[in-house]
């Protein structure tokens, strides 16, 4: 389980998709305003970029364990 804030590099995302069969991500809010109010110091845009990075790695890694 992760809150998604530490998936900051493509290498981290690639490692996750190669090594994990499942991954739960707790986002804590459905809107930018609520997310940034609850997760002080975190930015909605950075979280979205991290999740997109993970998704790109999942789609481009042959034999990825994480589907």
C-alpha cells in the first residue's frame, strides 16, 4: 500500500511493476483542493504525474507482474 507520493522516477515505477503482483494506492481525496488540504506538503499534480508514470511503466514493461 502506498499513497503514491514516492513514485518519483521511471526507475522506481519500473521496479514496482516488475516486482509487485498487486499494489493499493490510497489517494485520500477526489479533488485537488481536498487532497492538498489533507496531505499537507503534497501536490495533486505531482501525485497524478506519479500515477501516470506507474501506468506508463506497467504498459511498457514486458512480463510486468503488476497488471
